[in-house]
């Protein structure tokens, strides 16, 4: 159900053993587009473990299974898109069955912002993905800062 790509487990050099190594965080990506996975992996794959599902209907189960630090949802996937998957996650969180975590929606066009505002997602970015904006949003969320302003452009 969930495929994993991303960060390699670091080997610890005895000389560096006294250094602090940042914990590797997990990101759940829901998309049926291989190109989106490739773009995300190129942007943050060396520092984060990326778990992927290809259908929105699998998001809640995958979140239970891998306990990601953040969820990224493609708005247009299969018969249960990212918006519905975001609402399902927020419903599970509201019922106390999942811990709250940041959700980032990947939108196809600016007109989709209206939908994104009603999904419970914390933020969104419009495709094509700007790798710098994507990294900024991901790192801000994972640092617990959130994103100061929601942009409508990638």
C-alpha cells in the first residue's frame, strides 16, 4: 500500500559522534502522478523519508500505518482527491483517532484556491511546483512554524 523513497540512513563517523544529528522526518505524499513524487524527492528526498500512496482513499490508513510528520496531497487524484482526503484526516483528528499534523495541498490552478480554503488544509501551492517554495513550506511546517502567508503561486 505505502511505498517509501527518500533519505538514506546516515552512518555515524566516530569523529562526529558528539554532533547532534537532526531526526529524519516522514512525509506522506498522496498522488498518482510519478512526476510529483520525482519533484518532491528532488527537493527534500535527501533529508526526509517520503511515503507515497496513489489514491486519496488510502490516506487515512497510510497515516495510521506510517505516522508521518506532514501530509502532502495532490488535489486531483483518482476518485477521492486531496480535498476529500484532507477532510477525512481532519475528521479522524477531531475524533481523537489521529494526531493533528500539517497538510499541504498541491493545486492545479489558481481557481482551486477556493476549494483548498474549505478542506482543512494548512496551506497549498499551485503546480508547477517551485522547489524553493516547496522546501520553504515543508521546513516551516516541520519546524512547527507553519507558513506566515499562504501564496497562490508556486
